[in-house]
């Protein structure tokens, strides 16, 4: 999976902003990325502090760009552009103050073309990464929301990787029917980037009407709307998880379905189910989980877990930059 993304980046090298430039995990991942020559880290922070932190830990970051908001040559230009973007919502003084913060500054570096992508959250909350993205990068045409998915990978007995996509596990707490339609479409597109031919299951505690309730109705209606909007995508709903992944159960509960029993792209009814679901797969199913991968933005911006390690930072950097359009 990563070889494909690395080859893509070698053909089109990118720059990625790390908003926490002195964090040891970021520096270790940056050193590893620099040895590959396909992705240039842009580290936000005081240059002396960043270099001192790298030297202390023994990481070679020669070749990385270090940009300090305190002495950024184009700060006035950046402030003016942010004022225009936040017209009527933030004053010049408020924009200048916000740009002292690495999350806002880094996001504006992407907006202004100094970098192609951004990865933050090693010390910031998800909200502190997503908020500037929504305010500055904004959603792409046709998207009304930002959503997320996780890509889960596990080696199979054949030697190939089993790859699944799960959404939304991190952003939208209780998505509406229409939001679930958008989440399904975006998650399917993300799945394709990782070599998955999406077979989409709208998950519920009911399979094709076996259960009753508002939550069942929501998933059934979301499936119907998604199927009408994207007839080219293979999907089924509402499905219990066993019917979605077990051919034997699918034969009993929904015979004739092209998706049931073979689903690889899962749409959860809410963040409770999604967050619990991917973590069960990760912890008990021995899947490696990559994400959350943010969907629906005008540029690739992703969020790290504050408990991440350097390997996860490295992997998410490749994924994030790999989302750039050629």
C-alpha cells in the first residue's frame, strides 16, 4: 500500500507542513522522510529550537524547511489574505494573533501554496486541527461537510494485504441521512486511493428490515439516497455487521446481494459505533489502523492522535501527501 503512494510521490514530490516542529516524533519521522527524497517536511517553529531538539535526539533533518511565524517574511501578505478569507468574522488584529499559533500559520502555508499538505495533532486536539482547515481551506465544491475514515490493513494468508475502509469514526457525531450519503461517497473515493474496490455496507442492528426503529430507518433511507445518487457504486443497506462480512450469514439474511458477505467499506450510523468499531478491529482483529483521514476539504489536511508514535507520523505523512491531486 505504501509503495504505491511512495511511487506516486516520487513522480510528483510534495511538501508537507508539520505544525509541531520541535516534537521528537515529528523530527524522527521527518528524518526518515528526508532520507527518501520524495516528501519535504516543513517544520513550524523557532529555527534554533527545532534544530536543538533534533540534535538532542540525534535526528538528521538537513533538507527540511523550518519556518518561524515570528519572523516569516510574508506575514503581512498572509494576514491580508486571511482577513479576506475571514471577511466579517475576524479582524486584522485577530488574524495576526491567530497566525502566531502554529495550527493557523501552518494551514495558511498550505492555502498560500508554500506547501501541499498539512499534518498536525501530535499535541493539538482534533478540533484545533480541523477548525483552521474549515475556516481557511474550506470544503471542496460539492462537499457540505468534513468527514473522516480509517484505513485498516492486515496481512492475509495469501500474502496480500486485507484492506478495509471505515467512516465516519472521528468527526461527525450524529450524521443525518444526507450527511451519511456524503460520508459514503467520500469514503468510497478514499478507499479507491488505497486499492480497494469499494463494496459499501450501511451498518445497523438490523438487516433489511429485520429490526425496527429510527436508527434503522436512518440507515435504510441513507442507503436508498446514496444508491440513487451514486448508482455506479456497489452498496447495500441496512446491514448487520455479520451479514456484511460473512457469506454464510448473507445467504440467509439477504440472498442475492452483491455486497452482503463481501463488504469492505463500512458506513457507521454515528461516531459511537464508528470509533468503537475501528478500535475493536485494531485491538482484537490485529489490523493496523491509519487515520483519521479527513475528507471533503480543498487540500489534504490530516490529524494525528496525541498518542501517536514516529512510525505513525511517517505513515500518515505519506498518506496525507498521497492525497494530493496530480
